[in-house]
C-alpha cells in the first residue's frame, strides 16, 4: 500500500524571501561642536528621549567668560558710536558757524571794493577784508573736512558694532553648543564618552540616537528579480501603485512572524556592480520599540498570484541528478514515472509547471518501493 495525494489546482500567491537587516529610520550621531570637558550625562542609556532633551553637558564656564567679554566689547563699541555721532554734530555746528563767518567777511569785501576804488577807504582796509575772507573760507573747508572725518569715524565705529554683535552671537552659539541635546525623538545608544572626558569637534560621536518607530529593514533583491518586476510594472506610476499594495512580512531570528505588516520604503538608485543586487528598504511599525537596529530577519512578500497553479506535496517530488520526477497512479492503480518541471514552493507544496494534470494522484509515501508500471494499492490522503 502506498499513500497518494491528488494534484490540486488553485490560485496561489508567489512569495519571495530575502535576508533583512534592521536599522533606525533616522540615526543621529551626537557630536561635540566645541571643545571642553563633559561634566554631566543627563540621560539613561537605552531609554526613550524626546527631541531637544539634554543628553550631555560640556563645562560652560569658559564659553560664558567669552560671551561676557564679547558683550563688554559690544557695549564699548556702541559707546564709541554714540561719541562719533556727537563729534559729527559738533563738526556740523562748526560748519554752520564757519559758513556764517565766511558770508560776513565776503560782504565786507564786496562793500569795501567800490569804496577803495573811490578812495573812500584805504587799500589796507580792503586787503584786510580780503585776507579775512580767505581765512574764513579756509576755516569753512576745515570744518567740512571735520564733518567728513566724523562720518568716516561713524562708519568705522558702526562696523565695529556689527563685528561685536557677531562676536556676541558666536559666543552665544558656542555656549549653546555646550548642551548636547537630542535632535529627534528616539532611543539613545551606549555613551562612547564618560563624564570628565575631553571632547572636541574632531572627536567621534558621543552617542547615537535612533528613531525606531517605524523601523527600517534593508534587504537586497537580485537584478533578475528587479527586471521581472519592472516588466510586470513598466511605468513608475504602476510600480508606485503596486508598492502601496504590497505587504511585507518580517520573520524574526527565532522563526516567529512579526505581527505588524510593513511596506516598501524605497529602492536604491543603482544595482551594486559587485553583487548584482539592488538594495531596498521596508518600513515596519514598531510600537513599544520591541525591534532594535542591528537585528536580522527574513523579509517575505507575495510578489504575484499564479492563477490555476498545480500543487503537489514537496515530498512527492523525486530529485534524480537534477531531474525531477513524480510517481503518478492512474485509474487502474498502475504507476507511471513522469519527468516534471517544478516551479516555486508554496509552504509544504510545490508548483508543477508541466507534467501533471489536475486531479491526478501522485505517490507521497512509499516512493522507494514503486517502479514504472507497478500495480499498487493506493490510500488517498489529504495534501498537506
């Protein structure tokens, strides 16, 4: 007696599996932007932190001193600017006085000139008026030059004020950099530096904070798999629409299936020339942060549905030096050994692309005892 199962025909989903590596959606390296000694670690490693939360404190005292000095320089520059404005006002007043004086002596010259011609006054009086006018003009030019000098001083002092403002802002920024805060919500890793350590911009990351909900899973598909996918969905719009329908499963290292389904996040821009594989990423919800970066798993997805597939139990297929065979039992209970063309596996069953028909019986137990044309006593069992 041999056990046989019927060839089943039905629509079946075709699954593909790839090895996946988990990683944070965002991995933010926390690095020092200024040099100094760490005086505080303000978080507990491995516990969730919020965006803006203090992680480490660098000794702020040297930077507070620099800020105080910069603010003092700014106050001094502003005082010099006010003094320069006062000097300009004074110089402009001197110009007004010099202009009035010059107009007065100019009138004397204009009045004395015809009187001297009429010899009503002495030539000396006219010469004195002329000399006074020339002196007044020189004083006016000097006063105007003093105004320009005062304006130039204001420009220079205003520039010094802006430089002092920039120095204050820089000092404030550097003081702010003494607080190493988390730029994202996430899980921080183990601290790479301890309190008392000297850190600087040249140092490595003090710690890393990762966004793990959702969590990213990297996996690689072969170039052939990508080409097949591109042929079935030849436009970017069709691929994007299909990606939204695909549900990724994650099989964890202990063999269990992660309860939450994922989705395609992106595909890399190029195929790796060394491996001929295309890197893809999926996103999985991770409530409770049960999944962590660095874990391995298998990403499984139904890439297509095969209509009317013919299924037989895997143990019914004989692999003989690369040739696959089935022992088919006909209506007279005689065995016929057939060469078949198997396709993908679906659970414990194999899709047979060519070589059998729906409803035929194939031997699943006792294969070692059957031969071509042998009469057998078949016992039908349910395919599993």
